[in-house]
């Protein structure tokens, strides 16, 4: 395991309007996140600028080289198809990138990789500390901070006021709820998650593969979207009916074969 990186988010979750501004301003000025420009351009404090840069990077929207940033392929697709991030598919893709970014966002990664569906904060601290301490000694304060950011990011009750810019838009995915100080993973309603988002994972795995291997892999939608197997199979049927995949059953094995790959722009618009 690589060295564990914690508290790079400066203890802030993504705020309403942040990533939209990042997409807009990076196209105008590749150095808009620099210390002498960031606070003026984004109208937020220096710690928040640092946090916004982290989230834009961890979500795969912007990449930096020697202080200069530019949109990734995903970022360019968002700028073209959904610059104001009004489409739910855009947020599902952002979520996908965040929870698979083990290097920059390890707390999110291991939380969604866990088979446990219910955590108390204390038990999550113990669980993650056991994983991370096998690599290095970590700060429990930093770990607690990142866990708090995780909950702020996904627990819907944290941001009910649509006028509050402290809201995290990822709450709208309804993947996590809090009941009596326990945090429970939630399976999204079928119409809340597009089959195109599932297709994005399938085509980024292999062109042909055993379904069981995919389900056990780190990019399994059962893990990162809290899906049940029946729900996942429902999306597979939808993709097969639309001609994107073929499901081959031989010798007791289920093999998925990718027949056509939508572009990232098409995935953003999928189902419209």
C-alpha cells in the first residue's frame, strides 16, 4: 500500500458551486489556484481555495503540472455538456472518481470498499486505523477530520437548505443516512442511477471478463454505489437490451463482452 494521505481537503467538503467555478476559471487562467490569485478569483478564503483545488483534482476534473492547471478529458466533457453540473450523471461520475481515488482520498475509498453497511463513527475510526497503521503511523485527529468530511459529503440531512452554500451536492445521491448516530449505506432507487454510469465502470474494466471477477473488483458498482446484486443485474439487462454488452453463459460462468463504448460525453447525457 502507498503512503496514506489525510486531511488534504483542509477539512472542507465540496460546496455548492465550487466545481462549476473551477471548470469555468481554469479555462480562463491556468494559474487561478495560485496563492496570489485564488482568493480573489473564487471569492473564498485561502484554505477553501486549497480545498477546492484538492476536490477538483481528486474528482478527476483538473490536473496540475508545476502550478498550472488544465481540464482533464472528463473536465472537458463536463465543460462541454454540463458546465453548471446540473445533470445527475455528472455527479455520479464525480462520486465514482472520488471513491476510487485511493491515493488522494483513502478514507472515501476504504469506506465504500468495506462490506459493512452500518458504521458508528468510532467503529469506522477503528476499522480505518487498522488498515492505515499497517502502512504508517497516522494522526487520529486527521483521520477523524476526514471521516467527518465523508459524512458531510454524503449524509443528506447535513444540507437540507437549498439556499445554503455549505451544502455538498453529493448529498443528493442519497448514498448514506444517519440514524441515532449510526451511518448506514443506502441503495439508490433504480431511477436515481443511470445505466450509463454502470457502463462507465464496465468498459473501464476489460473488454471481456468474468462477471464474478468484476463484482469482486474495486470498481464493482455493488461496492461504490451500494447496489444489491438484483439491482446490478437489472442495469446489466438494460445495457444488454440497448446493445452495449453481451452476457455469455458457458460452463457455469457468466462472461460480459463489451460491444460498444459510449464516450464520456454520451455517458453524461445517458438516459435523457
